[in-house]
C-alpha cells in the first residue's frame, strides 16, 4: 500500500471517538445491522463453547463481547489505545491487547479461530494481515468485510491466500 494510503488509514482511525463509535451499535439501525452481522459470522464460524477466538481490529470490543457471551474464550487485538481503554471498561472477560494485524504477537496455531470484522480495510497491508490471521488460527478464519466503495480508507482488494482453505470441524 502506498505511504499516502497508510497515512489516510492512520488519520481516519485516530479521528474515531470510541464512545461515539460504540453508540452506533445501540441505535436502531446499528442494533439491526450488528445483529445480522453477528448471526452471519456465527453461521460461518463452526466454533464450540470453550474454543479460542482472536478478534483482530476489535475496536470497542463490541463483537469480542458478543463472541465471549456465546461461550468462546476471546482475545481482542487493536492498535488504538483509546479503543482498547473503552473495550476494557466494558463488562465481560475478554482479554484485550494492543498490536497490529500485520504482525500478530502470537504463536502459530495459538487460537482455534481468528476473525477480523470490518477491520482489514483499515490496515496498511491487508494481504499480510490475512496471512497472519491464518498463521495463528488452527481451524479457520472468519471475515466481516465492509463492502461499500469509498468507505474503507485502504481501498485495496484482498486476494485469497494461496494454499489455504476453510476447514470445518464436526
């Protein structure tokens, strides 16, 4: 990604106030959209209670908390200290860490699953980030992608990672 795109991503992320961002999820439209997104993510993620999930780009922790409430052991990762402070102040037992998706601070296969929900479009190198998600996941990756032209600052297409397939567990 060009340096100007990286600067745009950084500027956009820094301009988001966590409480304002989270408040959208509690608006009628936000509740409906987030509910639909979560239902779709659960349908795509064959996880069982007790499985470990890494939520990359967790922001305010909205989806991290929902996955935790469904029985998963969740670690949320985000580069923004303000978003993480907000997430940590919310109820729940999610572990939140600061870090970047392009260089995850975890061992290979440390999580059963990894996910990125509307966050890949905010990273400098989404292809590298996706490879990292696969590296730390034992069973699969779930993505929630923002599909609106002009809404994602990075604006880059994410090609498939060669040699990787989604694995279902029974």
